[in-house]
C-alpha cells in the first residue's frame, strides 16, 4: 500500500516521492535479502539452535532431512509462490531504484 502510494506520487511528480522511493524500495529489498538468506541458512540455524538447547533428544534430530520433509509437506504451489514473490520484490525494487536514479 505504501509502495503504491509512493509510486502514484512519483508519477504525479511530487518532490518528496523520490527520497521516499529510495527509502522504502531499499528497505523492501534489504528485508527480502534477509528472508532469502534466512531460508538458505535454515539448516545451519536450526542445528545451532538445537545444540544451544543442550537437549540430547534434539541433538539426535537430523535437521536437513527434517526441514526437507517439512518443506515437502506443503503443496507445490507454495514453493512456486515464494519464487515468484522473490522475483517480483527484487525486480520491482531494482526497477524503482533505477527509475528514481535516472529520473
């Protein structure tokens, strides 16, 4: 909603819209980077969290197969939706930042 409002202000030529585009597009881009990084390092993070607990039962859990099984329990469209969302967020943020830079 905020991004759409800023885009409308940019199209209308409002002066404050460009700095707001820089701020919000950068934040959205960085937040998505954090989400992707978190997803890519989930095995390491969960393994470390289980070790910190000091619970021998958790220490026996094979985290990679456990997370893979959890991921495979979701319908296929969930994974596709995540890829599409990431593509839209990265591309949209890049396009917005490029447009503000060139405009």
